[in-house]
C-alpha cells in the first residue's frame, strides 16, 4: 500500500507518512481533551485534502490505477470522511466529504474510489443524524425523569412537613383542647394559661416558617439523654408519673432520636391521660445498629381495634413519626392488661 514504484517519490512518501503520523498523534491527544477546538477537525480535513491532491506523487502507478481504492491515501481519505461526519455539524460535514472525494478525483482521476467516498459520507452522515436524534431523545427522557423525581421529592418534603406540623399540633394544641373538652383541666386551672402560652409559641413558630420542615441535623445524637429529658418533663394538666427508666447510652441519627423521643412522649402522655395508673416503664436495648424502645404500663389497657379513626395519637404521633424515619411502632394492649408500645429502628 505504501510503495516507491514510479511515479511515487521515496522522499515525499517518507515526508508524507511521517507528517501524517505526527498529525494523527496530535489529533488524538487534542481530541481527548474535554473541549477540543473546531479548528482541529477543519485541520484534519485540510490534511486529507492535501494528501488526496498529492497522491499522484505518493502512490505507485499500479496502485493508483486500481479501481478498488486500496492505496494508503484511500484509507486516509475514508477515515477523514468518517471523522468529518462525527465531528462537524451538517451541512459542513457532508460538504467536507464531497470536498475530499473531489480532491481524490483530482489527484487520481475519477474512479470508483471517489464515488465510494461520497456514498460513505452519506451513510456516515445518516448514522450520525440517527445517533444524535436518539441521544437528544434520551437526554429529553432523562431530563423529564429528573424533573419528575425532583417534583416527587418536593411533594414528599411538603407532605412530610405537613405531617410534622399536624403531629406537633396534635401533641400540643389539640391535646390542650381535648383536656378542656373532657374536663381533665378546667378554665380556672392554673395549668391552662401555661399550656396555652406554650401552644401559642408552637403556632408562632409554624407561622414564622410556613411550608418549611424544621431543620434536622444528620449528626448523631444521644438517645438516652433525649429520653431522660422526656421522662423528667412535667406534663401540664396531667397527673405526674413514676417512671422506671432503663436506657443505656445510645447515639443515633438526630432525626431518629427526635422521632423516638416524641413518640415516647406521646405514649407517656397517653398513660397519664387514659391508663388510670401512675406507674410506667421506659426501657431501650440495642438491636444491631439500631434500637428498640418500650413504654409499658399496667393500667386499664384498651382494645386497639376499637380506637375511632379520628383519634390520631398513636397512629400519627407514634406510628407516623417512626415510619417517617424508616422505623416502626407497635402497640399491644387489651382491656385490663395494660399497654406496651414498642418503637423500633434499624438502619
């Protein structure tokens, strides 16, 4: 393919081959860069054009006269046509293919090889058009999917924030109204203004940050400290409890500690309000990398199946909070047999 038979001149063939190798190496290195320059592809077309025009002095006569396009410059021309279709925009790409075919015909005469170059350019252009069309459709599909996921995450975050606010209102404002409505706390009670002030502070905080979930730190937090704080907290308007506390030192993600501690607080509030007992027990044990917390009492118990659907205490303030952090909650009780609430979380 590379020969020195007449009319090929050995010096010019050597110069052309060495120059082509140097250019090919430079072209490869620059193409692999993040943002290759457009002039690089125009330069490649120019190199191919020069070689095609000069092939009368670079290719042996017997190879030049063949109609199969088997010379080394024929292969360079075909490669240049394909590179132009992939790297240049239309119609410049097909224009480059036609220019290469014309230069080939001028350098070697009009032969089958020149026609084949044009056909190869057309086929390569068609392939590139199809590939780019498919890539655009794939990009569009991925963009729509990403947008849908972002919208879903936004809706989920909004729903989570809404549920957090509902649970917070249930544990504070609605709990106060329930105690007033059932007579557990009277209008003349000194505890009522204290509870009302605390509830108003909660409402003011929700108004100050509308539609935004409270910030939740991802750093580990001590569960034992949070639960001890819950146990020692005075429940305004409710009788005090004697709570047996057995929780070892445990560090868990902050959102898990918050969910568990608020769930335990709701369970203890239910004991003080409904169980007709003044004793309860809060225990915890490590389960793998997670935890299981139990709140037990020996009060009058209840039938879980008989709880009305509008009662949201256990369902949202306990079960809902644990589900929100990937955990679970279970309440076991029966009339006269006390109640056992288990909150469980594992990563």
